[in-house]
C-alpha cells in the first residue's frame, strides 16, 4: 500500500530537523558545566525514564522474546545511545558544534555499504557514485587535520564525531535485522540499556555530578527530554505513518540547522572547507537516494485516486 505523507508528517519532519540540528549546540552548552560522560549519561537516563513512563501509561509490556531478541536490543542500546552519545560529547569538547552536525549527514552513506553486506539492500551504480561523492566530502571535512594527528587533539575530536555517525549506522542495520518488537518498547529498552552502561562508567570516571547552574543544568535536562525522548516518539510516528524513505529527509536538514545555530548563537567561526564538505556530503546523499526521493515527491504531487468500483 502506498503511503502519502500528511501535513502532520511534514510538520513532524520539520520539527525533527530543527530539534536534532540544535542538539549539538545544546551539547556544547551542557559541556560548559559537565564532563562528556555525565552529559551522555544524563541524556540516556532521562530519555529512558521518560519513555519507560510513557510505556507504563500506555500499558505496553516489556519484550517477551528469547535471547536473540534481547541480544539485538542490548547491541542496539550500546551502538545507538551509549557509544555515539559519549563520542559526540567527547568530540565536541574540541570541535565546533557545526562539525558534529555535518558529521551526522554522513551517517546514511555508512549505512548503504553496510546494508549491502549485512542486509537485503544491494548497492547499484548510482549508490556507489553517491557514497563515493559523500566520502570525498568527509575527506574534505577531516582530511587537513589528519596530518596533525598525535599533535592536535582536535583531530581526535573530529574522528570521534565521525565514529558516532558510524556507530549510528551500525545500529540502523541491527535495528533492521532485529526481530519484531513494538517501536516505543524498543526505544525505551535500548535507552535503558544505554543508561545501564553509562551510569557506572560515569560514576567511576567523573563521579556524582553537582548542579553547576541553570545554563548547563537545563541544557542536560533538555537533551534528555526533547532530542532523545520527544524526538524518538516523533520519529516512530513518522516512520509508521509515512515510511522510512520519508524519514530520510531529516538527514538534509540536521547539518544545515547545526551550522545556523553554531554560527548565530554560539559565535562559531567555520572554515570554508566545512561548507564544501557539506555540499559534497548532501550531494552524495541525494545521488544515492535519488530514486527513492523522486518516488516520494512524485507521490506527493499525484492526487489520490478514487476507489475502483467493484
């Protein structure tokens, strides 16, 4: 059955682009008062509590599948929450928030070759060209700094952000291969797994956090409730009602918003290569997803057909 995105779907996509695009700026503000492990831990823990509460309110049961299902949920929890949240928080100590946002645009480019090997989505020529174009953009983004690796810690911060995009990509493949489970339950359980990993790690390395003031403290609360819990619910609703291809439109918005917020609100000065890299990455993304995007917008323009008379 063909799914036609509604006005509500388009508004949700716009909201998700704005929320996730602004996340990197909020992470930078939270890092003013807290360490990267504390920021990542608070984000996973608050998000998990919010979604577990929603599960209880909607009377959704915990998964009853066997060991295979729980192994997938545990792996997704680490690769989709604990690891990328920490890598982004750590990396953003040394790079502009806009860099992190641009790095996330490369995530679908990692997904395509991984899906070719580990899933049922084979690569074809257009996708190969798109992935290669996008990776040229990633090389432009981090290439100049690789010469200074070992002497400039900001290079490690850049690699951490790229590593977060790769972690999200692996989590995406695991999610596709995971046995069937309610989307809200999956989101709540995987965030709970992330929190279970992050809480002892934070306590061991950074200790019990203190309230450092409203600016960084409220930033942490915002991270847990809005881009983690609320955005997860919007994402689930969009995918279920409009499809996963429609959801990919968020990938084009996030880096643009991250650059807007970084430059206008945080005063970040971005080198010209950031803009070149962004154009190359988004171009590669568009080439690799051209058929899907063309079908999506063709369906949007085509008026609904009247039901056939029997």
